[in-house]
C-alpha cells in the first residue's frame, strides 16, 4: 500500500477516534452535570471541578475503576472504609519498593461516587489537608485545581493543568453559576469542623453579595440576630419583605447586602423554566429585581414566558429582542413562597424529556420542500452562537441532536465560534 495513502488512513482513523471520545465526554457531562450542581449547592465544591475531576480520573467514565467499581474519582479505601474494595495497581509500593495493588472503594452506583467525593474532601479528619479549599472563591476553578494539586489529591505534577484544560475545553465553568457556598461542617455534629460559632459558617456569597439561608420557621428578625444585621436593612435588601415578623421557608435565600445591578459571572442569559418568575431569577443570581425588569424591558408585575431568555448583565435588550410575556397568572412573589423547595426548583427534570444521546443515532433531516402529501412546509431555524454555547447545549435547547446540527451545517468537528450562524432545524 502506498505510504501516503496509509498515512492518510491512519490520520483519518485517529480523527474518528478523537471525535468519538469528544462526543462521549459530552454524554458524560450531560449524565453527571445535575448531581455536580446539586453537590455544589450542598457542599460548595465547584461543579466544574467535580465534573472535570470525574472526566480526568475516570477517563470520561470508561476506566476500569469506573466500570467495575462505580468509582469516578480514584478514591482509595484507607483505614476508615468498611465497604467493598477493588484492587488495581496504582502508586502504592511495599517495603521492598515493589509496586502492589491498591484498594479502591466500590460504590453502589456512580451518583454515590459523586456524593462520596464531596464527603471525602470535607471530612473533618482531612480538614488540615483539604479544608483551605472551602475558603477559595467557588467560581475560581483555577484556584481550586491548583489547590487540589497542592493538597496532594493526585501525584501527577501536571494535575492542575490537566484539570484546568478539561474545564476550559468543555466550558464546565458554565455549571458554576448561582450556587451557595457552604463552609466545611462537622459531619459528626456538634458545631463546625474548626470549632467556634456555627453562625459564621452559614453566611456565603452569591454574585459577591453576602447571603444566608433561613432555617425552618425563622422570622426575618431571627435571621437579623443570627447574621448580626439590622432587621430594617434585611427588609431593604430583599424584595417584598414587609417586616421582621415575616416567616421564611427553610433554605430561603436572605441577602445581607444590596443585590447588584449586573451578574458578575460568565453567564449572560438565563433561560426561563416553567413557573419561574423574575423575582426567583433575581434571588438565584443576586441581581436587583428592578434592574432585571429594566434590562429586559418588562413592566413590573409581568413575567417572561417559559423558554424565553432573560438578560443578566450589560445593556438593555432591544425592543425586538425583549422576552415574550407569560399568559399565566402568578401569585405575588415573596421570598418565603417562591417556588417551594429551592433545590427541587433548581434541578427538577422533565421525566418525558428525551435524552440527546442514546443507542438510536438515526438522524432526521428536515424536508426542505415540505411534507409529502400536504401543503405544510418546513421553515429552517437558526441559532447565533454566544459565549458559553456548545453543540450539546444548543441541541438540548432546540430538542434536536448534535449529529443533526453537524449534518445540517456540514461540520466535521464540534468547535464553535461566537457569532457563528447555525442551522438547528
């Protein structure tokens, strides 16, 4: 066979393998992004770090340890593990310097591995090693990556660089938005891991603004005492609180400083979910409600329709691009009644929603000339790529597949450019 032809076949084969791996990692991200975000909400560990480590440690879920032991983070048994173990050669040696098999923890399922990763990092017994991580900015994934390397999570000298590269390649920082930072608690009860007043560990920041989560049955005045903030200031900083006697649902976000005019994170738009209001969005991102109304050219009391996008920062939207309004009737927004349980509100999934990836890879191509036997025509639909968009996120938004978008646009890779015009249907 001609050497040039052989080289070309080899190159194409390598490209196919790389592309297949790239797509499989999007499947991995879609599978675990929700639990990563829930764990960020619960423990303060950035979702980008958790997803990035999961990809790095488990080779995107394809490693032997991930497949055989549901262990996606390479966590070893150690002396405090009472569960099953799976043995693999890693970096442990006997007294004679011979490589021996290491014991790794076996989990019931992959989700359990994600939760266990959080508990491993915030274990009070390991606070001397990992505790400093929880004082870092939760949106600074680079600091977290370097911190994990400094703490000795992995032996590779380039661990931080590898982790950062994965996070930036797949834009995992998009999943770090608007989540509460929770300081390291004492998992065995009785105060905090560091000792001292537990009240100090309940105050966190969203969008650079101090916020505290209400306890069940608390009044505004109770939160004021616990946070050492004047009641009148809390009422002023939080939309639609009347007085100190207002009772709050558990985990209601109570802002201890004035909310900002703009969102300071990377995210520019928020896509409205069913039942969501501008008040709820302002609570999620720590943005002033009145500025959300103004920026999106919506009159006070009106609400954007489900699926519309709300601008979080920058100039006002143009008149032609302002969100369509909802026809639903909403009850008056109040912090103690908005959306019920906040975690359910943030991460509720539609059980009827189809997966973007699966065993069926049949591609349906819109009929340019209209459907057969009728007068109905198919109108092409386009999307303008924005910062943070990926083919996967675009496919989910328009209820289509990555492969379909690639075929419609004659794409041979998944790379996108801001401002690029993509046909999606």
